[in-house]
């Protein structure tokens, strides 16, 4: 069983890099590979990553974060396909899972499953789970989607698998038959990043997505408004 963990990163994540690298040292899955894909504006930061003994690569940043993230994800996808990996796990550089998260995600047996973490502005206390669920629209007489609220999150059990419309790419396992079939992409005319379009693909092709509620990850994110080229 071959597992590729990949982390898209850029110089703006330096604030949490030492803690992230230290947390990754505790992962106790017996055999996996972890690569970092830097999408900074130049190659200075990839050298910083390599100086820490990390396996790191650089891709061109492009015009915005949507482009840079998609390039990073597809770089990792190509490695996973070419090198025969059974699973690829997206682990973003401000996400801190517990040591056994890889085992838990694999043991679920699901083709696409995410860990649980909170998003929103920490400084304002506006935190809610990165979970999107189906919602019936009475006006349209059709299903749409919405994010789970902080109040709803308090009622979630501490473990178990929860079927969702979408989770988050911050901590997401994708099985080989899925990542070989679905490249990462985004629509330049829209604001959404590639995670939105990936989970839309899963929804449109009737591929179930789950969140493992026992895989809780701390999320040391900065306010999204601080990112200038989003």
C-alpha cells in the first residue's frame, strides 16, 4: 500500500512552518512519502524547504492563488499516478492532524474522505467546520449546498463517518481510481478554488464524500482577506 502525502505551500506560510514540520514527525503510518510543492513567486522558498531536509519542488505561481494551488495539486497528482501510489492525501501547511490520521482515513474504506477542521476568522471567533451539506431549496424545488454552522457542529458526535456534499482539501484522502480519473481544475472567470470544483465533480458523478469526525485537525489559518492575489 503506497501513500503519498503532499503539501502545497508558499512563503506566506512561514509563520507556521516550524510547527507544521514538527507535527508531521509524529505521524506513525509505517510507510508513506511526504512531498512539499512550493508555489512562491520565485525559487528562494523551495531552497528554504530543502534546507530543512524536506522533499520539495517548485511550480510557477501564475496569476493568483487559484492557479498556483491547482498547479501544485496537479504536480502531486502526476507523481502519484506515475509512481503507482494507491492513495494521495492533501495536507495543507496550516493543518495539524494527530499522529494516526493516515491510518484512520485509509481504514474508512471510502474513495474520498476528509478530516474535520474549522475555518473562519479566529480573531473574531467566527469559526465553523469545513463541511458542506445538502440543503433543500423550497423556491427552486431542488437541492443546493451550504456550510455547516458552528451551532450544528456542537451537536456532532466525536467519531464516525459523516456523508457530506464537500469537505476540505486541508486534510483529504483520495483513492487511486479517483485521482487518476479527475484532475484538479478551476474556472478562471469564477472566484472558486480547485477544491470547490473537485467536490462538484464528485457530486456530479455520484461519488460519495465523507468526513471522518474522529480525525480532528487544528487549523492555524490567517484571515483569508490577508491574501492579496486570491
